[in-house]
C-alpha cells in the first residue's frame, strides 16, 4: 500500500472511529436513561435488543454482502447488477419480514413469557424495528463499498442521536417503559435509514431494466451471512441465555450492564474493519496487493488491549459513564474485566473473519459457524449447575465460556487466513457462481 493509500486508510478509519464513538455515546446515554424504567423493564429492554441482533443476523450480513459487491463494481455491467440487486433485496426482505412478523404475533404469549415481557407492545415494536434492521444494512453496505465513509459515519451518529432523544422524552418525562425504549430505537433507525437511502439514491434510480438473479446471488450471500452471523451470535447469545435462565431481574440487569461495557469495546474498534473490508475487496478485484488486514489487526489488538487493561484497573469507570444516574449498577463492576478480556479475542476474530470473506474464501464460513453452535451447547449443558450457583459465580462461568469460544473462533478464522490470495471471481465479487451471465440486462447479481 502506498503512503497516500495508508494516509487515506488511517484518515477514513479515524473518522469512522470518531463517528462510531459519537454514535456510541448517545447509545450509551440511552441505557443511562432506560435504567430509570426499573430493573425488570430494563432487563427486558436489554434482552429485546440482544434478541433483535440475533434475529437480524441475515440483515447484518447484508451490509458485508453489499459492501463487497459495491466495492467490486468497477464496470458498467457490475453497476447494473448492483442496482438490480439492491432493489430486489429490499422487496424480498419486506416479504420475509411479513412472514416472520405474522409468526411472531401468533406466538406472542409464548415470547412474552420467555423474555418476561409484561407489555406485549414491546415485542410488537421489536418486530417493527426488525424491518428497519433488515433495510438499514443494505444502505450502509452501499455507502461502505463505495468508500462513502463520511456519509456512513453521519448515518451512525444520526441513529444514536435519534434513539437517545426519543428515549429521553418517552422514559424520563413521560414515564415510558421497555415498549417506549423500543419505539425510540425504531425512530433512530428509521431516520438513519432515510438519510442513507438519500445518499445512495443514484444506485436505486439507475438501470431500471436490469434483472436480479436470486439463485446465483444467494450462493455467495449464504457464506457471508454465516461468517458475519457467527460474530454477532457470539456477542449476543449469552444475554438471551441469562434472561431466560435466571429469575432475579436485578441480577440479570447487572449482568446486562456489565455485558454492555464489553460490547462497547467491540463497537468502538469495529470501524477500523469497516474501512479495511472494501479496500481488500477492491484490491482482490483488481489483482493488487494490500496489507490492510495487518494494519487493521494491529490497530484492533492495540485498542482492545488498552480498553481491557483500563477496564481491569478501573472497572467502575465505564459503569459510571453509562449509568451515572443509577449508582446501584456499580455492583456489576466485578464482571466488567471478565467481559473486557473475554470479548478481546472476538474483536481480533472479527478482523480475521472479514479478511477471509473479503478474499472469497467462503468455505471457511461453514467451519466458523460451528463455533456458536458449540458455544450454545456448552451453555445449555451447564444450565443445571449454573442455576444452583451464586449468581455472580454463575455469571463469571458464562463469561469464561464466552471467552474460550471467542478464542476458538479466532483460531478457526486465523487458520483460513493462511495461503495465497484468491483472485476475484468474474462476477460482482460475491462468488464464482455470481459471474455475469453475458447479457447486459440479465445480471447474475
């Protein structure tokens, strides 16, 4: 990578870190306000957010799918394919969401009991947020793939500002509970979605005659979904597990508070990978060498270690920042260092996973997907022993299981980073099966 390229990499990475930090500050303030709902409703709110992440795994992978296709769109034909794909995915995700929403509403009493939700409206609003969670990654992926990092950063900030503002009004001044907080999430994501759609409007409006080939596109989208979904599952399974297993809402709220400090570390470091991914895709598409992965891994390890050491030396500090109006949350301090170190391998694994996928080594995704399955099985096998243990001892055991599982994922991803770089396929960058069909109006996007 040239000196100019390195400067651009660090400049763009710096802006994404700043934007993510700014958006993250407002997301953090959401929890400082939402904590005023009381332990039961706050624990429900955190669990619904984790559930939303799990349900939105296919959508989160869409950002990577579109980032890869947009970054590899270096010709008129590939731009045509990209435009047709974006419009088609919006339509298909709406249809899928409708099916899931109907099924969820039919099982609403069961879901309310499982997640200990007193107001079913909270589940309904979570489903509504699910739709914006399906569409948002498409827009962010287009911005990321086109190297429009300025717009991508502002979209993240807008989401945080919108969510915090509505939460403040609904909870602090109107006495709202978990349902109100989920309504605030819906408002923030909707505002960010509209802004991102406007910044990428030229992609939606051009090449109206292009045809989308669902079968070919899914061949490449599936491994990307599995690969990125693996990372998301690893950071979300534990909270849903804790919420469903333990009945003491005050204790589960403390676990959720400590968990969010570790999750904040991941969110703070992830933007560097956001810049790395489309650069590697573009380099592979043009058969160029790049050392973006090494720089990203080094920066991730540095930031992650500094954050983990800080959480070890000052475990109450992140809790004070997040819950300054709720000093009772400081009781979660013993869990903070455990979370910081347990999730550190996951930040490195995220870099390695995205490097593997950006280089089209899709066979790795199926092996990496085994890790959250083994992790979930390990938690379930320990469940009878965990409920018999003192709550904090059980929580530490769960976090230790998380840390070991993250190390396993990191090792699997590192194994597939070996070997020579695979050249880009002939198609739009998702897989060899996505090669253009040869007809300008019939892309295999």
